[in-house]
C-alpha cells in the first residue's frame, strides 16, 4: 500500500530555497539535493512505519548526505 504525502507550503519553500543555495555552490549539488529529497519522500510514502516516532505521532526521515530531515505524521 502506498500512502499519499502532502507537504505544507513552508516545506516547499524550504526545499526550493535549499535547492537554490546548493545550486549556487554547484549545479550538480543542487540536483543531488532535489533527487535525494524526493527519493526520501517516495520512501516515506511507500513505508512510513519504517521510520521511528520521535515525538508523539511524529516520525522522522533523515536525508542522506544533507543535514536535513523530513518530519511527518
């Protein structure tokens, strides 16, 4: 079963800002950030229960290679 995943507008803004920042450092780095972020989001939608709860019903997925996490319910 695949779950639907919806991002708050603030999250979308953060992703765009982070992509822009990494792209300014290196185009490939910006592309890697987006690829890894959306790959992690896909993994969450496929298997959300694989991620442990960190506070009440909130779960966390750490983003590989970048100092970010996706928190979700």
